[in-house]
């Protein structure tokens, strides 16, 4: 049964910006939060609507030519929710970020509009996920040495793109990544996974594009040959003048980004020194350095990292002391560098679907 409005949890307008079937976290909502994004503030990205699934009747089906005995879709290897709870489990702190996070800035900062949800920077969150390693389940199901790709598929409704039915959300994942650090999560921040975030079980694919973290997981095809779906051919590649005609290779890791924990177009008091706060994160690993500019990028000063050893799969919180010299409008810029040396450029090449906007974002504020 699909929920009427598409999203089940309440979306108070002071915490979320609504984008149809999707809901973006307002960054000011993180200002008084700890390291993690609470589940009730976590962004939601739904291709259709949140399905309500009963864990007691749910099972995970595994099938395909990459499993011993080559079980078919009609007679798969099955695991119930109870079976999953009996397997060794672990906890993982990781971000999930929409590949299009920041998409709106292609238009507002670079003058070229990309198609898709015009997110600002709130299509990201960090949570503590608990569940069973995907590698444990794949081994138990009899994955063979010949397996190359798996295809997890959600139980939400078929996705219809411009009148064309593309079937259920599914995206191939290379076996090397699937066996490395992917979790079949059934808890989020210490509570059962909420409906909007994939109840009863979702994938959490650390550091990778959000689409890889399939929610409401129903089945996994395991194949001894490469797999394809619209989610690795038509979507989640870069298309545009800077890329080959068929697009880039399918996107894997996310890039470096930073956000201020401030309302968009915030009004800030001039009278006292301001402690600006924000967070930076990267699919490339740990954030090493964050710099802030309050003069449109002419000069930069280092921000102080509040997390000494930020989780490489989460984010780094930072603080920047600023005493504005006069009232009026300002643009605040934050630029992070991760452990691979990747940093945020001033602009990025355009791509039509608006993925991976990793350029420095110009955050407008007014000092009053
Ligand atoms: N899984 C299914 N089954 N259906 C979806 O629509 N959206 C994907 C991914 N998994 C999606 C899905 C996308 S594009 C993202 S960014 C993340 O889920 C969002 O996870 P969240 O809604 O828990 O924040």
C-alpha cells in the first residue's frame, strides 16, 4: 500500500523544503543537532511514494547466474526478516547523499539549468546504520567467483519517466563494492528503519551516489555478467558538452561539499562576533581542511574543525569566527579538501541531469 502524499513522516516547513515526492533538509535544522541527522530531519528522495511493508511477511529473494545452482527469479534463495536478525550484525556511521544534491546551483551560480529536483545542499544526511553486511548474505546465498554484478531492486511502485514505464528502482553494483563495505540496514540511529528510509531493510552503500542505497529492498539479482538498468545507463551518468555522447561512466563515489548551518538568506546581527558553523563531507574520505571566505572568495581563512577525527564516511563539523565590518548583504563561501587532496572548485562543467555539483556554494546572508 502506497502512502497518499508520497512521504509518510511529517515535514514541518521549518525543517524541510518540499519538492514534490522529495523533501530537502533545511541546513539551519542541523545547527543545534549533534553529529548525526535525526531520522525525522533526514531528507527523503522517492521516485514514487513510500510503500508500507510488513516485516513479518517480507523476505529477501536472491537469484541469478552468479549464485551456486543458479537459482531463478521464480525459485530464489529466500531470507526472512527473522533470518536476517539472526545473522551477525554491525553498526556503520555513513552519509547518504543524493547525486543531484546542489543541482539548483547550476542555474543560480552558473546560469545553466539542469533537469531534476532543484535541491540546495540539503539532500544529504549522516546516520548510524545497523544491520548485516551484504557480503555475509551473499556468501550465505552461495555467491560464486564468477559473479561480477549484483542488482538490488526496491519494492516501491514502477517508475514512469515521461510516459515510459521503467519498472522498479534497481541499479547494478559491482561485486567488488558489494563485498567490501555495504550494509543491509534494518536500524537507523538506534530505532527500526522508518518507512520513508526503506523499512524493513535498505542498502547503505558508503561514499557512493545515493541511488546505490536501494530502499525497501525486495530482491537481489547476482550475475556472472555485467548488468544494466536505466539507473546506470540513462541516469546517474554525466551528459553534456564536456562528456562523451553516451555520457560518462556510471557514477560511483560522491564528491566534496560544504554547507553552512544557516538559513538561506539568513539575517545576522552585526553587533557581536559571529560563530558560523557548518559541515563538510566527501565520498573520497576524511575531510582534512575547510576554509571560509566572507568577501566573495577574495580572501580565505581556515575554519576550526570541531571533530578531531571525523568519520571518513560521515562529515566534519567546523566553526568560523566572523566579525562583519558593516551591515549589508554578504556571500559566505566554504571550501573543503579531503584526504585524497580533492577540493571544491569555483565552478564545475555543466551536465544536463545536474549531478555532482561540487563547486563552492555562495550562501547569501544579510548583516543587520
Ligand atoms: N530506493 C528505492 N527503492 N526507491 C527510490 O526512490 N531513491 C534513491 C535511494 N534508494 C530510491 C531508493 C535515491 S535517488 C536516494 S538519494 C536515496 O535512496 C535517498 O535515501 P533517503 O530517502 O533515505 O534519504
